[in-house]
């Protein structure tokens, strides 16, 4: 597997957690990019700012007959945290910015460590410093 | 010549918009560009061989490479042996490779 | 290095009442303000954003009335006024019965056959 050298990709995410398969695919792409040696920027817009919301909590699943521990249901914040840790382990950068106005209107300011608040100006900076970009839109 | 990666995530039976996206892929290939259509999520639901298999044969004739995310296929119980002619299963990593290669990449 | 972006807007009226604008057109405006070289192509359902006479006023829940409804025609005119080209895919407009004389001024009607050449002008094509 050839590794990207000093290359950066930017992804723009829009979907809130638990609403669409795009969230999982987007996070799969971030992970794949890190493993291939890219630095990754994520600009979370609209509902995607809730992906790293620190107050998400796992739950039991009576339909499956599982308590919370047995269900082991990952919150999206756990997946984001795992990707941030993977980036660190691989010596790569994952810069996750949540669009601030989207955060405010959704009341999700408490985001996990390793993410930060920003604005569209940050997205434009990302674009200027990236080798390529991908917008994953919501519908 | 430019290179394009078009990612179709939507069920092609759900609306005309997906097929308009396929037509865009064909039009870009017709303009002498290198074009890959990558089916992912419910976008792979058209990849099981059936009456609509001609969509992908036509794309192939137009010069578009058609790939389908192997995880999405497996998630939906679509075996490799049941793929429409002209559709190849692929890992998601190919999207990263194409982005790194500078392909203009559109997600639908 | 300056990059040129084409924002293709297909999804329409998705959260425009809650947001009081279209989130993608708003972002495009904000990016233009941040120095982006960005143009817009309206296609699919979003060709309707080019229609004259859209009126989203009057929404109220109990005594809480919406005082700033979305004004997409204004927002597109503002983008065009800032130097962004706003294209509208004429086949999608025709399919939806939107006649050229019903399209707001300042938008450029473009045919499907011109899309490959249009795409050549841009470094990034963002499909929303």
C-alpha cells in the first residue's frame, strides 16, 4: 500500500447522527484516508455538528434483549473520538471543525476534545490547503 | 482531459435524479474525460442483475467505469456472482485513491 | 493557490423555513465573503429557487410569528451582485414547467450539453 506523503483531503459533512447511511460512509472515508497516510480536515455543517456532541449516551435495547453493556451501541461521538485517536496513532492530523452557527442553533456546543468550533472562513482555508475536497450533502 | 469520480449513494429506483447522475457520468465520458461511477449505500441496489442491468452496460459503452462498494453490497446481500454485467465490486479505499489523484469528485 | 468551486444545488426547500435561508446558498455567500471564487448551478428541484414570486411569509406557531422568512430570490440576486455566476439548468426547468420568462433576472440558463465544458472551468465541484 503506497502512502500519501504530506497530502491533505477535506471532507464536508452535513448529516446529523442516526438519520442516514451517509454518516457511516463519511466516517469510513475519513478512516481510510488516515490509514492511507493523508491528513484529513472535516468541516461539519448543519446536522453533522452533532456527530461529536459530548452528551450522547448509549442505551439498552429491549427488542434485542440487551442491556446497555451488551448492546454496546456506539454513539457517533465514540466513532469520531476513535478516528481522532487513530490519527494520533498513525502520526497524521485530523482537524475537525464544527460550523459555529450550526452548533448554536442546535445547542450542541459541548463537543468532544479534539474538535473545534469554526466558520465558513475555516472551510475556505481548508480548501486552499487541501489536495482535494469532497462534499457529502444531506437530502 | 479531466478525471472525475461520481459517487451515487441513492437508490436508482427511488427517483429520476439518480439516473440523471448516470447520464452526467456518460456525458462527461463523452467529453473525453476519464470517469468512474462509484455506487455506495442504497446506490448499489441497482447493481443486482435484473431488467435494469442495461443502465450499467450503457455506461460501460459510454466509457464509464462502474464500481460498487463491497461493504454496501454485502450489507444488502448482493453476491458478486449476481452483479449486473459491467459492475465490479470494490473497496471504499478507491475513493481515497481517486481523490488523491486529483479527480473532481461529486457525491449524489 | 486560488481554487475555483462550482456549487451544484439540487436539494431544495429542505430546511429553508427553519433556517430562514437555504443552507447551501447561505454557505456559498459566506464563502464568497471569505474570498472564495465560487459559482452556483441550480438543477433538479432547486431550479425552483430561480422562480419569480416565491413567498414564504406568514408562518406562525401560536403567537410566535416568523418575521424573517426566507427570500431565496433576494439571496440569489445578492450572490449574483457579488460576482458569482448563478446558472440554472434549462432542461430541468422545462421539465418542471418553469418557463424562461418566469425565471428571476440575473440567472443564466444553461443547457445540459454545456455541462462538461462548464465543469472544466472549476477545480472543485460540490454537489449539494
